[in-house]
């Protein structure tokens, strides 16, 4: 799940240097959606917000696996049967998703939607699934069985029963596309927050950078650090609200698509990047990889930083972040 990130700013309309901060908050994609823009007046602010909402709906109707008329749903219906021609936008997003799968050794995998839902995190589970059931639950998952044909612009799921789900990267992609659209329409500054996938551009009317606070996963009412964001993005994945405990071992709701077992040892991962799409996908992958492997990966990636909180409450950060500086 997406963990809480608090935008630390006065998020009401106010006049400063001939500009206002204008905000709209609603539910989209089954999650909280918030758009904050700097505009000359409320009319312009509403125009930018309307554009953002329309962009969410446009992309949702391309990539959602819940809406039966989308291209992703069409791909899923034809798994094991035939390739499906898609828009270049959809093709490119799936192609980039596969690249994230490659660098995370499959810890992030958009074919996770093929997984049998044998783990329950609503309090109804009384015992662990069997090893056989867990192994079977991920039998249809495998990004290497997503066959792309760039020339024909088609996507084919090699095995019957395979399904794509872009939930782990799609919200980040939407945040990026909204930012790109609004900048092209003359919006000089703002924040888009798609269920915790946050991207910023420009500055507040008083010249200060937008700032986000990372919530302490061990105490949801406290922020352990605040970070200024300059034309950049952050996404936090957390398991501190949805998990099960068996034999004294804590199992998070984030499942390793390679094994079928819940990720262990981590309660929160925050990834900072220029693009929300990358932060979104990497946060999930790093959560599954764990502290040591996750940090090692991030430290090899240019322009990417992360903070990991383990299940003992210890904070780990990549080489480019000094968390004490932002406490």
C-alpha cells in the first residue's frame, strides 16, 4: 500500500506576489487524489485542476485492469491466445515496467496480477497457507513471458491465465503525465499527489520549495523527517497497517512475486527520483528486496535515493541522503 506522505505547506488559497495556491482533493483510482497548483486566480486554478482530473480519467481508461474496455484488460483476456495491438503510450509503459523488473531481479513485476490471492490481511486468516499453495499462487507470474513486438506495437502474454496489473507503476506514471501536461499549459508550479505518489515542480508563491514530511511508520502521528522537493518526486510504500503475524513472525501485505511469500524485514520504503513512475516501481521492488540488497541497488542508480525503515524501527538511507539533516 501507499504510505502517508504529508505535504508541508499552507494548502489553502492565498494571495502572494499576485499568485494563489489552489487545491482540489477528491477520490480517483479508488484512492485519494490531490492536485495543488499556483495560479493567477481561482479561475485559472480550477482550469488546471480540471485538466489534471481529465488526464487521470484518460490514462485510467487506457491502463486500468479493472475497467473491461481498457487495452490492458484486452491483453489479459487474450493471454495465451494472441497478441494485442496497443497505443504507443501503453506499449512504452509496459516496456519500461519490464526494465524495472530486470534491474530488481523480478522483485517488481507487473504480471503480479496473475497471482492467486491466498493471503488475507483483513484479520480473517487463522493459519499460513501451505508451501504448495504458495508456490502454486505465483505459477503464472513472470515478466519474461510478456512478449513485446515494437514494430507491430503489440503485447502478448505467453501463458494462459497471465494478467498484467499496472497498479505498482501506473499511479506514478499518471502523476508524471499530469505534471507534464500542466507545465505545457502554463502552470508554473504545483504538486500532484496520486495516493502518495508525489511529484512537484516550481516553487510556492513566497519562493520557498515545496516540502514533504515522511511519516514515521512506527508512529503514524509523527513525521521523522521533512524534505524539500525541487522539481522532483517521492513515493512511500509501507506495510505498517496491513500485515499478519504467525508464530511471532510479521508478514507484510506486499508479496514477493517470485516466491509468493510476503516481504519481511521492512515496514517502509521512500524513494526519491525525478520521475514518480520510477519512484513508484522501485519502492515496491526495494521493499521486496530488503534493506541490504535494496540499498545496494539504489546506490548504483544515478539520481535515485531512498530511505528504508526496518521492522525494528531502524532507519537506513542511501548514500546521498543524510536523514539527520532533515529531522
